[in-house]
């Protein structure tokens, strides 16, 4: 379990990360979202013990993530946003080097290397020079490198940047698989939809502040002040709209056609049920009454509004 | 203990960082090619010279002999120069390439210790250097077969070449980590070599001169560490130092010193790479003390071996002898003195003085550590001078007091300058500039001496110049020390005021960042 408590990083007067709190259970995949300069990399580096927090702590299974504690690093797999591969080094040699650095026993190394290469679909490139791989393969090699020591927590800083759609899909698959293996995974990105399908939780960071954290749907709900409900009737559309506006929690009707419209609703689920019942009791011929899916892109733009200037 | 041993074996055998470097070295043979070309040119030049040597000296065997010696020394000199150039390149590229690729983050997110990484890198570079030296052996061997040198000389010479290479390589490591650039590392190493070499050469040359003068040519020994000054080796080969009654060859002392210097430099690199309160920083501080003790020993043995005749300028000379060896310490102090307000706790001036940090390494420990370094050197020197009855009892305290006051001034300036800088690098540069500026400006007075403007005024400029370790009366000495202490006090007072303001502004009063680890 990862517990982050009021983690803060200050560069002189500038606070890059301000008192971030959250906790993750094994198997949870956190989508860590924020625009450029929001503080994602800074937070991840502090969790990777590479950067010293100004205040606050982070505990992994009760043990502080301290820069001078080398043992704790065996539990962390860190993939930075930018990285380079050595010249004149082969794929398996690269993995062998890190397996050695992580203290994997000599006899286990060949097996471990084969395993992570298989997991990342790079088996056929084992003898190739790391530099000769395509961008997507290099990304996967870097991920393979994070896995040689079977860490309990993975910190992936924008792993999908620079990948084509197919490679992205494969990467998502792989990350989902890691979650199912029971690892804590943090994946950062500045694109929310990219993370939404496989993240179990999201954290939205802006100007160093964690604006929201929780299950994807909860966050969406908490951040969307009014949800949109779409109604479709056989007839009496205008009348139904007037009826609704006489009720509580309802505002802003928007007609799609004479018998179909959507409106903003701020009530609870119980209120929503009562509202539907009232409409049916009043005899309106309703054929559809549904929540509209929140558009993640819009949501992100809305949350981070103004944070960029 | 068992765990420690296992860790050591892991570091020196099958070190992943080394193996990676070896693989790269094996696959990219550029260095070897360049070296081969250089050696070929060397051979051609040597052959051409050899021809002219033989033809011009053919009429007398003894002049042929000395010409051959010159030939050998020229070859060795060229090798030496090349090693001094190649070693920093090897050291710098091993580190800087990791920064360029940004792969260093990957290494340091792994549980490999800083020591593991640095030793791995260092040994790989050292191996490459040894290989290059080995390849040059045929050329020097020619010198032996032709009679320009003996095998023993060649072996000892190579030992020294290797030691020089090892030191230069190690000098490059911390500089590379701090600058993260090839060009700046190499120029940094060159600067250190010039400064260090110059200081060591002046020190050893003057001590040799004193000895030769004093002993009227009857000497067979040279101060033990003179061989570590690269370009002096041709003259220092084959000497030994008496320990009790046993003559111990100087290369043994040089070897020990080399190990200590390399260790301290690598620890410096390690300390630069680690966070506040790391083992590396603590170890660096402890080994720094050991190295300074070694330095004290070498000065002690030099001072001891000089027959001190009663001199007219006795106290002035004693003042110089006690305090001049502090110059390298003063340079270290300029680095200790600096801190940065936006840095990690490691470089954040947390407090004026904290004895726990003397070995812990935060800025609050600088005052204590700096004073200890100075006291060690200055008092050793003073006590040694006293033991050869060159100075009086009171002077044992008075002469080192100047060094201590000067050190306090450097630290004070650092304390005053640092709160104005976010990064520690900025404060360091300013401290160096400020101290050097003060010293150099104040020495302008010295120049007037030669021009002979006004004897009284110019002498006063020299005698009363507090930055100059020369005082031929105790009253003058007390005056100088007082001036230095006033500067130090003012700097500390205003610096501390500035620091507190800065600290409140940046980090708030209620939660000053305390060491949690
Ligand atoms: N060493 C540093 N000194 C001063 N400021 C820094 C330093 N490192 C980062 N910052 C600042 O901290 C803020 C957060 O940076 P960070 O790299 O964490 O953002 P990010 O969310 O990862 O952005 P991106 O999406 O562009 O990768 C930025 O404003 C950045 O300028
Ligand atoms: Mg980033």
C-alpha cells in the first residue's frame, strides 16, 4: 500500500508540489493527470526517491520512501519521461545490467530477462542493439527494465508519449495486466481520456495541487457541478420542459429536436428518481431518460481552466 | 560484517556499471585507434631525433649516453602529457555520458549504491588507461635496450604515470558530476592540475631548495610526496625517506597518498550525488580529515628535515611556513562556506552552528569542520617548528591564529553571500571571487615595493596587509588577526541576519525543515 502524506516540493519561493495526499492499494492503477508543469514529474520523482521532498512523507507498505534507503528501491520500478539508451549495448545486456543493479541473483537473470521480454513482446529483439529499436520498442524496453526486479510499485511518467495508436493500445493492455498482477501503478499523462479506460483511480493535479482524487466516476461526478440528463418523448416535448422547470434542481434546457432535449440537474439520485416518477405520473410519454456520459476531455479542460495562464 | 564483505565483493567483482563500460570499450575501439596513431607519431619523432642524436654524439660514448637519457625523458614526458589529457577525458565521459542520456536517473532509482556506481565507472576508466599505458611500453622499452634508462626506472616511472592517471581520473569524477559537461569538466581538471600542481611544485621545490642549501649537497632524500607532482618524476625517481632507520622508497608513500586522494575524490563525487545525511558525505568528511592528517605528516617530515638556521626574519619566515600550507585548505573552505536557499536540505543554511553537522555535512557544520582542518595543519606546522626550536612557546598559538582568523573570514563571507543565491553554485562562485578579489587587490601594494615609490608606505602596505601571512613582530600579528576577525564578525553578523530573513520568507517560521532522517 502506498500512502502519500502532505508531500511538498519547493524550489526557493516556488512551490512545484503543494501538500499532496493520497493512498493506493495493490492492484490499483492511478491515472495521474495534469497539464504541462502541473507537478506530475516532480511528484513521481519524489516517490522514486530521486528528489527530496521539502515537507511530507510517502510510505510504501509502511516504509518511508527515503533517498538514503537503498533497499526500498527494490520495490519501485520507475520509468522517467525522458530516457536514453546506451550506445553499443544489446537489449539483453541492458536488462542484465539492471537486473544486476537490482541485485537479481546471477542464476536467475537469464530467466528473468526472458520473462520480461516476453511480457513486453520484445523476445525477438533480444540480441538487437538497444539503440536500433523503434521508439515504441524502446519504450517497451524501458518498461521491461522496470520489471526485472518484480517491483510492488510502478511509476510510469508519460509512458505513452510518442507512441502510435496501436502501440498505445498495447501499452494500455500491458499496464492493465500489471494491475491485475497486484502491483500499484501510477501512470502520468496530460491527456485524461488516454488513462480513463484502464485507470481504477485518477488524481488530477494542477499548479502543484491535487484537485481531485478517487474512482474515475466519483471524480467525474464530484467535478461536474451539474449532470446532464437527456429526455426523449413521443410527444408534448415543450410541455414536458415547462413541467420540469417547475421542479427543483433543474435548469438550462437545450432542445435537440421538438421532442428531445437535455437539461442540467444538480439533485441526488433519489431526486432524479422522484423527478422521473413525477413525469410519468403526469402522463408524459417518455421513451428515454438517461444520464449523459461526461466528456472527459471537456471535464479536463474545465478543471484545469485558468491554470495554464 | 559478512554483509559488508559481500557488498565489497559485489562492488569489485561483476560490477554491472563496469561490465557495461567494458562492453562499450570493446565495441567502440576509437580510443585505441587514436592512441595508436599518437604512439606512431611519437615513434616517428623519436626515430628522427634518435638519428640526429647518434650522428651528433657518435664521437663520445658518454655524450651518447646522456643523449639517450634525454631521448628517454622526452618520450616519458610526452606520455605523461598525454596521460594527463586522456585521463580527464576518460573520467569525464564515463559520467557525463550518463547525464547526457539521462540514464543516470535510472541507475539511481535502483538500489545500487553511489559507491557501486562510482567505483564501477572509475575502475572501468582506470582499466582503459592502464591498457593505453601498456600499449606504450614497447616505445619506452626501446629506451632501455638502447641504454637510456634501466628497467627499474621504467617500472617506477610507469608506476608514477599510473598514479598520476589515477589521481587525474579521480579529480574528473566530482567535477563531472557537478558540471555535467565534458568541456567544463576537462577545463575544471586542468584548472585543478595547474593550481594543485603549481602549489605542490612550489612547495616541493622550495623545500628541496631549502634542504639542498641547508645540507650542502649531502642529501640523498627528497620529501616523500614530491613524486606526485607529475612533471617532477624524472628527478624524484629512486629516492626514499627514512622512517626511523629504514629507508622506505618514496613510491610507497606516493602509493598510499594516491589511494587516499582517490578515495577522498570519489567520496566527494559520491557525496555530490547523495542526499542530506548520506553515508558518503559523512565518510567524505572523515576521510578528508585522514587525508589532511597525511598532508600534515608530509609537511612535518619536510619541516623536520630542514636544518633551520637562526634567521634574521625568523618570525616572518615561521609565519609563512606555518600558514602557507593552508592554501589548499582555504580553497576547500570557499566551497564549505557556500550554501543555497532553494536547494535541498543538504545545501540549505539551516543554522549558524551545529556540531552534529560537522561530519554530517550541512552548512551548519562548515564552521566547525573548517576550523578543525585549519587547526590540524597550522598547529602541526607550529609544533614542528617549535620542536626544532625555531619558534617560541607563545608563537605556537599566535602563528596558527592568523590562519584560523583568515579561515573564519572566508566562512563569514560565505555566510554573508549565500542567502542571496538560490543555487549553491552561484554562492560558491561569489565566495571564490570575493576572497580572491580581496587577496589580490590587497597585494597590489606588493608591486609598489619593486617600483620603489615610497619605502615607508609600501612597506606598511605589506607589513600591515592582513591577507598576507607575514608578520615580523607579535604586535603586527595581533593587529592583522584583529582586522581579519572584525571582517569575519561583521560578515557573520549581517549574513546571519540576512539568512534568518530569507529563511522566514522562504520556509516560514513555524516549520523550519528539520532533519527527519
Ligand atoms: N529544478 C527545478 N527548479 C525550479 N523549478 C523546477 C525544477 N524542476 C521543476 N520545476 C518546476 O516545477 C513545476 C512542475 O514541474 P513538473 O516537471 O513536475 O511538471 P509536469 O507536470 O511533469 O509537466 P509536464 O507535463 O510538462 O511533464 C514546473 O513549473 C517546473 O518549472
Ligand atoms: Mg513531466
